[in-house]
C-alpha cells in the first residue's frame, strides 16, 4: 500500500467515505452520460454517411446538367446568365438538444429559385441547372450542420471519457486506499486500547 498523506482520525474517515460515495455516484452518472453520447454520436455519423451518399448522387445529376447547358448555349451565355442571378441567404443559429445537452448549429434558409427566363432567352437546361444545384446546396448545408454537431459530440465524448478515467483510475482508488488505511489504524488503536484496559483491570484486581 502506498503511503497515504492523511491523519487517521474518525472525522477524516467520515470525510473519505463521503468522498468515495460521491466519486462512485459521479462515475456511474458519467459512464451513463458517455454511453448516451456515444450512441447519439453513432446515430449522427450514420446520418452523415447517408447524406454523403445523397450528395454524391446529386453531384452526379447536377454537373452533367450544367455540362449539357454549356454545350447547348455556350460558355459565354452561361456566364452571362450566371451573373444575372442574385439570391439572399438567411443564416440563423439553431439549438439542437442531444443527450440532455444543447449544441449550437448553423441553419441556412435557401430561397426558392426564380425560373423566370423570357420565352426567347429561355432554355430548358437553365431551369434544370438551377433546380439541381439548389438541391445540392441544400444537401451541403445540411451536411455542414450535422458535421458541426458530430465534431462537438465527439469532443464531449472525449472530455467525458477523461473524467470517467480520472475517477476510475485515480480518485476512487485513492479514496479507497485512504479509507482502508484509516480503518486499519483505528482498528489497531482500538485493539491497543482494549489490551491496555484489560491489563489495567487485571492489575487492579491483583492488588485487591
């Protein structure tokens, strides 16, 4: 047993027992929190995987549509139409509650595409490109939001794991060691007191 730097008194024993009980309760609560956080993290990671698949599919639709538009009207005309497009995007902060914790995330409200080309200057691929790339932008925005939450969840899992390890490997063992040390010293003192009392009693009886 390592040397314990604490006075072996009854008051210290009560304090150590209280510390040990609190540490064990804290360990159980943190372990439950860690398990819930890990479960939530895995669910969010699964969402990321599904979104990655949707984004890949959308990319495979959007860029061929843009390529067809280039081939249909020419690069100069596409760039001219692109410069005429102007949209405002509303960014808002939203709160997401997971495992009893609140996480901040960014949400973007996408405007509806204005498919208002004149008859003479209208091309079917123009409207289609707008629709396809707005959908891609929506998916990318959702991905950014979820990835932010995943990163913060992972950081919280790591922080909680460190606290669990500290209680399990340091706080609880040290409190248990202190408890055993104080109890052993107090028991030894009790045995010595009993021995002394018996010796005194025996001595007094002999004198009578």
